[in-house]
C-alpha cells in the first residue's frame, strides 16, 4: 500500500454500511461484471433490465443476498453502447474506478464518514452518473473526496453545499434507470484524492493507458469500507 492507501485504511476499524443500515453486512455479496466473466456471455449487459435480471437471479437470489458489490479496476463491456465511452483502443473508456453497490431503487445511501457537501450535479447524459453528490473530508490532517453517483433526482432537492454530514446520516437514495441514466439501480462510490476543478462530477471510468494515474488518485474504496 502507498501512503494514501494506508491513510484511507486507517480511517475505519470495522466494515461500514454504505447502504440502508437495515441491510446486514452478511447480505452483501461480490459481483464480477468484468469482460472475462463467462456467465455474462449471452447477457445483454448494456441493457438495464437484462443487467438487473442477471444480478437478481444469478447473483443475489443464489447467494441469498440483498446487495451485490464490486468492480474496482474492472474492465467492462457495460459501457460499450454508450457513445461517450466508446472509440478506438486509445480513447475507449472501460476501466471502472469505483465500487458499485447494486440494490433496489430507493435504497438509502449512508454517509460512510464525516464530511461536508462539496458539490452536486445531475449528470444526465445517457451512460453518465445521473444525480451525483461529492463530499469533502478533512480528517487526520489530510483532505480527500468521495463521490456518490446514480442517485434519485429527489436526492438533490435538499442538499446544501458546505453542510456537515456525520457518519451514519442518510445522504441520498438510489435512482431508477430513467434517472440514473440507463443502468440497473446501483450506487457508484469512488474515493478521489485530488479533485482538480471538478464539481459534482469526476471520471468514474478510464482508458487502459490512464489506469496508473487514476489508480493513484482513486484508490480502492474498500480500503475504507472493509467488506
Ligand atoms: Zn460504477
């Protein structure tokens, strides 16, 4: 682990519920959406309904689980139909930089650690995040950010920039495919060390050649969440 990864790991001592506190952590199961997962052959994964059916029937029901999670640095086909992700080898973006938590629309998203609201935005181009919130954390002398994407539109109604939120507060709810924009319901959660000038948005998927930069700036969120 590098210095920032050690720091991130030091901020929590036990697994953190990032979705509804009523969902016990033993109801979380891991999900592989990478292009190498043979189970996905024949599943039209770019279609939100087909993706949802796969997750419910082949992952959640089989594992008696309520949340399927994973995806950090996964190389995925799920973006293949979305023009802002596609292109040639040099430009195609298919490396996923956060962790996704797949659960029912309307499920509460819980603040994992103290922070203030940095910015929010509805990134409503198809294939983007839809409603998105970024929190800024100033803990143990360091500053970093966390991003929450694919929220419901109502999640942005009462959010105030600069508001202090405490671990365990309800931050938002998961959006539906028409709002989130065109995915099965899930939370995209990403840690960002240097946010640059971004507001309410930050790349969540990158090109293979940019992976080293983004892996440094966006370490594995599970260092903090510890599932
Ligand atoms: Zn994601």
